[in-house]
């Protein structure tokens, strides 16, 4: 790996946790929370599901891991996850993987070409959610959507909420990370710190520094529960 890795690759440290972020700012927030613990490898693999899948697969081919985590900031669905909160994914869903038809969107599942939903490690996710509550950090649980285009309208937000009932957040990498993890038979989690509401695009309302601080705080809990 290059400068996007945490720099820990000792062959004697098998069974570590691999954490994948999209960008360096997320990676640095996670590393601060972890205190740069050698139990974890943190890689910024790039934006979007393809970059995330490729980066995760390359890391898994080069080392031994017991768990993969997709972590970063994301958008929260109003009424489900407020700005500044932490979402623990109960499922990872490729929300726009499918086809448009005259009758509306049809998922890849409906088309018979695979599945748009991947399972998470439910036991570890539950422990993480409990740790959030014990630490007094605002948290939520629910499906986290992977999209290739960030939602920018109320109509799209409503359509996604209907398509995936209970959706808590959207981001751009989780399904790619989870797909690579599944190829290696490894459990996966997704954790998102909420920087903005899913809906009409209002860049001025995004709270990225606050979300990165929340991500750092949440990452300290990885030391306890992962």
C-alpha cells in the first residue's frame, strides 16, 4: 500500500480489523480515535463503490484480517439520523443498482441478476450501538444505502426511503467494501457519522468538521467492541 495506509503491515499481526474510508480526512479521524492502534489497518480507498471494492480487495489479498469495516461520513435521512449522530448499519444496500422501467425502478434482485443487499455482522453492530449509547453519543441504526450519485432533491430522498424502508443513511462506499469482504468470507460492518440531511442539496448546511469529530469519537469505541 501507499501513503493511504496506516503503515502497519507486520506479518506477525494477523487477525486485525481492516477499516476502509473514502478520503484521507476520514482516515485521519478514525486513526485519531484508535490512537493508531496496531490492531487496526486503516486505508483511504477512494470515493465510490468501485474504488472501495478495489481498495478493499487489494488490502485483503495482502494481509490477514478477521473483520472489515466501512467507515466515514454520510447523509442522514430526516427523522432517522440527525446531523452529528452516528449510524450503525443493520444492512448495506446498493440502492440504485438496477434498472429504470416504465413502471419505475426495479432492483437487481427483481431483475434476477443478484442481490442489492448484503448482511452485516449483527452481533458486533449491536455491541457497537450499545457502546454508543453508554458513551452518551447520539446514534441510530438502520440500513445504510450505497449510491453512486449523492441525493440532491426531496423527490429522490422520498423515493429512496420508500425503496428501502427504515433507511437511516446514505454514502458511496459500503456496498463495494462489503462485496470485497464477502469474496473473502469475512464479516463486515458500516459506520457513518452524519454530516448532512439526505434531500435538497444545500452545501452550506453540511457540517463536515462536526461529522469528522463524531467519527473520531465513534472510532474510540472500536477499541472496546471490535
